[in-house]
C-alpha cells in the first residue's frame, strides 16, 4: 500500500458556545482552517483530491462540501461529511488516510467542525397535527425502547461502577487546566492556531482555560447530572465551537513538497461497548489498534491524546488500559480547552502533530483516542518521520 502522511495541521481557537463565535457558521470556521493549511504548505487548491469533515450537532446536509465551497478550493473538489458524533473528526482523518493508502488520492484535507452556537433547533414531529411541536437536543443513540442515557448520566454510572471519587476527578481536571495554561504561556499552541475574524475583532487564542481554578473551588461545585453524584461542571468539558483539519499527502506528494517532518499514518481501529457506559468505548478501540501496530519498539515514549469529555471517563479508560494518567494530554485536554464535538478528533490529531514536531524524535508513536455517543470508540496511530524517504511509494 501507499503511505499516507500528515504534513500540516491547524485549528481555530476553541471558545464557549454562544460567545466569541456565536455568529460564525461552521462552514466559515472550517474554510478558514483549510485556506491557512493550503497557504502554509504551498499546495495549489486544484491539487486537492477530496475533503472529509466530521460534524455532530450541525445543520445536516454535507457540511464538508459547504465548507469546501466557502474556502479557496475549486468547486471540482469533492467532499464527504462524517457523523460519528464525538469521533467524527478522527474518523474523517482515518478515511482520508485510507484513500491515499489505496492510491485513490495524493492530497486530502480532513478534519472536523462544530458550531453549537449556530446549529438549528431540532423539532420532533408529533403524531397529531394538533399537538404542539417539541424541541429536543439530540438524536437517540440507541433504538427505542433501549436505555439512552445522557452523557453526564452515563459518566456518573462509570464513576459509581469504577469507584472513582470526585476528588480524583477534580485533580485530573485541575491538571488539565494548568497544563493548558502553561502551554499557552509558552506559546506551544502558536503554530497550530488560526485566528478567526468576528464582528468583535479577531479571535486568536483559546477562551476556556481558567487561571484561578483550585481544588477547593472544584470541590464546592454541586453534582451536575445526578443528585448526590460526583460529576460536576468543573470536571466535565464545556460546550464549544471550533474547527480543525490536517493535510494528508502521499509519499510522492510529500517528496515533491520537500516536507521533511511529517506524521506517517500507521493504523486506525474502532471498538464498541454498552451504550449505558458509552465513555468506556475507547478501551476496545485502543486494544484493537495496538494489535494492528508493528511489533517493533517505537522511539521514545508514545504521545497520547485522549479526549476528556469527562474526567471520570478518561480516568476509567486509562486505568483499564494501564496508561498512567500523567502521560496523556501533555498540554491540557478538553476539560480545559473545550470539546467542539465533531472537531475534537481532528483537534487531538493537530496537537499530536505539533507536539511531535516540537519533540523532533524520529519514529515516535503518536496515538489519538476517542469515545463517542452510542458506545463507540475510535483510535488512530501515527509515527513521526523527520526525513524524506526516497524509496517511499
């Protein structure tokens, strides 16, 4: 098979829904990222073969195509949208990598976008025309009449079954904020961020990390989903808007562009679990992914980005996998930075790209992990490469 490489990755700042991007549509957010990536890599818009984009809560239709048309790409570039809920952006990147590996493309833009702020209301069609309409927040994740718990309720179920205390959840959340703030202060996000113009000016930095957060403040928060529970607003992710994308290329295109540093796509995997504990689905996905990877030892410690929808969900999965919690999300995770659903998998990948680029370790593995609504999980593995391979396909 051909090899697929990520040669650049970028994202918008992540902001709270209803705030900075309240009047910026999903297509505009993603289009700005696409334009920036093409300009930075020197790839002509006409060279792009396809666009894949994940989206979970948006307007429906083909947001990938709308975003492509809103960008500098010509209208001859095809586009495909993916809705795997929180795993959408990660699955979009996997789809793009497979397209290149199969020899069907040389350049693919892949990522995800979420604009909760501009997503339309959802109205349930009633059985009688005289009944009033009923708004609902999301589609079902299981077939009726199976249990279909909300995310927070499912997180609370994990906390109870795994005996994970609020104190431990709060400590994990505080670490996420402190790491994100440290990364911001050190300028570690500078290369991955694309500023977005709004009616109030350009937004150039993430809005959610909290500098004044303490364990005492977190402990004082009340349960957010279940009376007497341990999952609070402080150890849960906020609701956000944002977009991210990567440029995937073949070995032939990488050589033509002289892109020395890249992340080589190794494998992707999916897993599933009981929807009532949907956050645990990252566990079977990771285990399957590891079984697909080469047995040779990679250089250095793997970089791991795990989406922090809830502190308890991340902790439970990491415990079961035997991964030290301190070893993931080195620059903070979604608890601090935010979780724009359909974009989050692409955001994880963007972070892996830039962390690997900053580390400059040849052959270092980089792994992204997600759990999603309905009890599904996705995992992707990459390997850093610092030099062009002239024997590459």
